[in-house]
């Protein structure tokens, strides 16, 4: 059973996204950007995944967002993002596997800077995941939290599925 890691409060509606560094692979090179750059303008669906290549994330959670991407973008979102605690190279490989058309952007919170600052960390020692991100669905507009849903357990996918949007 996963447990929430004690830390400062969780981000809530009306809060500014914490200004954390996230990484990704671009043109074969490591790129690092602050959330203030990535989400400053526009409306985004941000999905928090506890781990790349994990069964629930790979088979159940993320495929729904990949499949729903065209309709979500058509409904007015400027981008669909998955943040996971793995290194950016692992996320690049995972994204090629589950999203070969590149409908979502995969960002690494490998240092857990975003998760810690946003109050979205969990501990899952029974899964040998240590400290990871909670499974969450966050809608952000112009760097502000418009809506957030967090699963009570990291293997649950109920309030963070695409149909919730």
C-alpha cells in the first residue's frame, strides 16, 4: 500500500505551479526547463505517473490520454504532458513505446523537485519504487492550477482518467 510522503501542502486550485526544473530529451540531447517556462502561457493537461514502464501507467492510465489527445487538443488544450520521476532517457524510451506519434510530452522529474514542491510525492516500498510521484491529473492555465485530482493509491486510476476532464 503506497503512502503519501509528509511534506508541505499539496498544490490546490488557484495556486501557481511550483517553479521546478523538469528534463527531457530533444534532438538526442538533455534539455532542462523550468515549469515557469513550460506552462507560462496556455492551458495544459498534466498527468502525474508514478513510474515509466510500470504496468498500471503503461497499460491502463497513459493509453487513455494518448487515445484522447486529438479530442482534448481540439477542445482547447494547448498541450498534454506526462510527468514521471524517471530519468529523461527512460521517459524518451517509454514515450516511443506507448506514444509513437508523440501526442503527449514526457517530462522527467528525476530529482523529484516538482513532486516535492507541489506536495505530490508518495512512497511505494512494496513495489520497490521508493519515493515516487502520486498519480495525479492537473489542469493548468497560464501557470496556475485550475483543477487537480489525486488518486488515494498509486495503482488506482479513477479520478485521474481522461474522462474526468
